[in-house]
C-alpha cells in the first residue's frame, strides 16, 4: 500500500529513490530543507516503471536496482568532452576490457580514443565475458560564443502585425523587422517567442509555452503570399475573398482594438493553403521537399498523422478510439492510409513553415546580424498534443512538470506538461532530445531554453496532487549538456538559458563553464547576499543576455509608473493592500533611478516622481544595461513605443488577454510594423544602444 501523503519516505524507499534520481527532500534556501511526501516519491517511481507500493515491493525493487548497477559494465550514456580525461565510466572498467566503437557515420574502431565529435555506439567486453553497450557522446568542450557583443530586440511574433499580415504577426514580418533592425539600427539579433505547433481547437490554447509539438513549427506563422506556389493557384476569386477577410481581421486588431484571434487567422490561412497545396511543385522544389521528408522521417509522419486524426476525432488523443491512441497500431496505419491526402497536406505545411523560418534567418544574417533570429524552446508539450501521442514511450504517465513553492508562489506551480522519462531518454541515446535540437537549429542563430534548469532536474507533480506534493527527478545533465554542445556547434548557434527563479547550487556555474549564457533581468539583479540594493553594473555577470523585462513581466514604462500594480489590483491579484504594493513598487523604481542618476546615465533627471519623464528613464535603463559586461543586451520591443501592458500576466487565465495583444503605444493604440520602425521614440531608444 502506498505511503500516506503526510509520511516521509522510509530508509529503504529513500535509497531506492536515490538510485533512480528521485529526490526525497530539497533545499529552497541554503538554510532550509523540505522533506518530500512519500506519496510523491512512490508516484514518481511508478512513473519510472518501479513498483514501490509497500515495504515488500520497495525491498524487491531496491535489490533489483542494486544488482543491476553492480553487474552492468556501462551506464546507458557515456560522455567524452573534447580535450578532457577519459570519462570515469571507462576508467572504472575491469583491466583487459576490450572496447569497440561504431561511429555515427557507420565506421568501426577498436578503442574509444581520438574519436570524431558525434554520437557513437560503444561496446565493452570484459575478460569474464560480460558485455555492455552505451551511447558515447563525444562533445566539444564549450558551446559557441556570441561573435562579439551585440544588442537585439525581443518580441512576441504574433503581436508584431504589419499592414500585410493576416491579423497576427507572421514570418514575413519577422524577416522585415530583422532586415530593418540589422541594417538601420545595428541590432545583432531578434528574439521571438516559441513558434512550435499549437494544439488546434476552439479556442486554441494561446500560450506558446504549451505546444502540441516542439519539433515542428506552427503553420499559422506562414505568410501565404510568400509561398511560391501561391502565384499559380487557380481559384483566384476564392483567394481574393480570403485576402479580403484577412484584411478585415487585421483592421479589427490595428484600428478597432480587437484582440488577436489566432483561430480566425488560422481558419483563413488553412483554406488558402489548401488551394495553394493543389499546385504541383517544380522539380527543384520537389527535390527540396523530398529531402525535408527524408531528414525528418518517422517523426514528421507521426506529426502529420496526428494533425490529420485531430481533424476527425478532436485534438485530445486520449479521447480517440482505442486503436488510434497508439501511433504504432494497425488501426493507426489504416487511418494514415485513409487520410493520406490530409497527412500529405500537414507534411507540406511543416516544410513550408520550415522554409520561411530559414528565410527569416537568412534575411537577418544578410542584414549584418551576427546572431540573427533567437528562437525559444518551451520546457514541455501539451499532454493532448502530437508529441505526447507519438512519444508515449518516453513521457512519464500521470505526471506533469511544475515548480515547488517559493517566495513568489507559496502554492507552487503545475504547468500541465508531461515530463520526459530520464531512463527512457537514456535508453534511446537521448534521441528525441537530439532530434528536437537538430530541428530547431536548422533555422536558429541562437536558441533560448526556457527553464534551462530542466536539463538537470524537473519538479514532477503527480496527477491529482497539488504542486506542493511533488518531487524533483534528476536527468543526466552531463549527457543533456554534451548533446546541446554538439548540436549547437554543428549549427554554429549560441544558446541562452532562462535561469530565473530557484536554481540549485552549481547549476549556473556548470552552464557557464560549458558556454550556455544566462538570463539577467534588471529588476531582479540585487545584492541578495548583502544589503539587497540594486547591483551596480560592474558586478553583473558577463555570460548572459541582459534585459529590462520579459514577456511575463510588466513593460518598463509600467514598472516605472506603477501601472502594473493598478492592473493587478483591478484583477484581484494582490496578496497585500494596494497601498502597500504601490509604496513598494515606487520605492523599487526610485532606488533604481537613484542608481542611474548617480552613474550619470540620466541625461536630465526628472524633478518629479518615477515615470514623470519615462522616455528618458527608459533610455537610462538601457544605458545601464550597456554598462554591464553582458555579452548580449536585449530591448523589449514594446518598450520602444511605451506599451504598458504585459503580454502575459502569470496567475490569470480568462481575466486577462494573455498572448493576444498587439504591440501598442503608451495610450494603448496598436502600432503596426510600418509605424513602429518610423517611431521617433523607438529610434531614440535604439540610438542609445548602437
């Protein structure tokens, strides 16, 4: 029988958990240790295929695990960092053990020395006849560094509408912004939100951080008119009608204050793309399409099949007919044949979107950007979506990812995203992770990894339990980092880790050692180990992307004026009185402005309260960021026109229009791309950073 929620793990259960990377306690602060409920430990072990539901089961599982570890020659994955000593797993092999390596390109070698970078297959044969196999990752010592110091723009792509887009920002808008920012403003990169495929439905979950698939992008971001076959589509009258309706959607957002309606945009684009997809591909285009399909193989077939099945049976595969819940079943194979036209359509969309993503990166580099487009990798996927269906064998059933209680959220968080099983990842040589990175690096100049701490451990919350009753489960961080270094090096791409919040000791140091940049946000950079005052610029870390704000935080104008407190007060989100919150926010802003003034970064310090000369104060904030040694400095694009509204307000669902707001000026008037790049206010801010 499973332990009661308020019990602590027994000694045997704790030992068993430790051998499987499941925590029985954690330390939210150096001087504080929190015990994990035994129920969370047994649930996490069960999700890893380990029966720990009672003392007898625990003893049997413990004996089996200890025997397995004692008898095995090699762990599932062995990492060899370039230039480093041989890994401990090889040094610990019995004397006389023979090693045989099958390299990534199919060559065979004796011994594990002097191997090329790559993911190889290692076989060890001990003198007593035992054999062991492992995935051998030979990785560069560090990830690529940014080519010099640069600044860039941060924007949520859907919010960046032009007078040509169909009611939300698209990949042509991204290419236009990058071309302008690189050539006329000297920017080195543009960072966007995750562009992963969303779970379709009515309404679609608007959050880009709960995607259907992280491996494949969402075709809603396509500029339909830029698809070469569009010019040859036959039903021009219908296409013209769709364009007219798209114009009305766009005008509703830009001119009439409507929210971005992703579902309405996709409905129009889907109809147009179905007409475009009837046009045969020319020989060169067909060859490129065939190469794309070959490169992505079964993963692409699974993704397109899920999309086709979702059109028939709804977007939650758990509710599909029994046979279709298994991607490898005979029923799914039959359905794939029956829906061949729709499978082909969704395959084509993935290719078209990949092409426009690569075109945006080319446009950025041709405009002189040393980095280009920075894409964002979400921490997980929607449990009802394509990846969760196609990769059921590597996801932990009955678990979701979240965060334990902390200073900002006393109840903890449950993000509703199923975690990868570290044991299954290891057994596949981390293949799903490798293939995911490879797909994203096709079109990324840099990759931002959301919650990068997840490469080390994730907080697993058992289904039906509050987030407080979860536990940490550890991943093979050495392998995850080695594969990241390998794929980033092959792509020549920079990696930025979002390491805000609670980070266990040693993680930031390990990431820095391997060349993963961190994320530093102005308002959080204080001397937390000293007097708590704002951290002077020379004490900031160099290996980071430094910004004033993020998509989850108030824009800088709202922070300076205190508007963010008023917004949260109106929505009933304050945990203290509005007066207390206002006073604290004003003191926080005043403290930072005092530091900016003392450093001579405010050209004409305002005589009034914080926010009384907000344009100059926002420029001063960015002068401060330039004073830090940060390798990359990011400008939240809405800050350039005085937008006061956050794109996402954590803790809200339907109380606030998360992920549906266009970039707007200080009065809340939407600003299209054509006006944005002509804005004197934006140009003055970017001139500070040139």
